C-alpha cells in the first residue's frame, strides 16, 4: 500500500533555505562590491595626489552600477 499525503503543500527538503536567505546574501554581495570599488578608488586617489577626488567618485559610481547589474541578473534567474 502506498502512503497518501493529506497535505497538498510542497514539503521542503532539509537542504532548501528560506526565501529571505537569498536576499540577505544579495545585500552582502552588494555591500562587498560597492565597498571594494570605493576602497580601490580611495587607494588610487591617494596615490594620484589630486585635489578633486575624481578616481574615488569614478570607482564608487562604477561599482554601484556593477552591483545593481549583478543583483538584476541574480533576481532575473528566479
């Protein structure tokens, strides 16, 4: 005899994570990309000895664009 499930809901296996874990990971990913890009811009800015922070602003803005693009790609997979 086969067992019949009375519960129509899909049971999650022990290896599946809740949905909010994915979004927490995306937040840390975004923080790391923007922080790393800004830090790299800061290092280059310090070595260039320019008065206006061109490299800092450039790397900060580029890292923001990269972070949003990576989040867009990650969310599009679902």
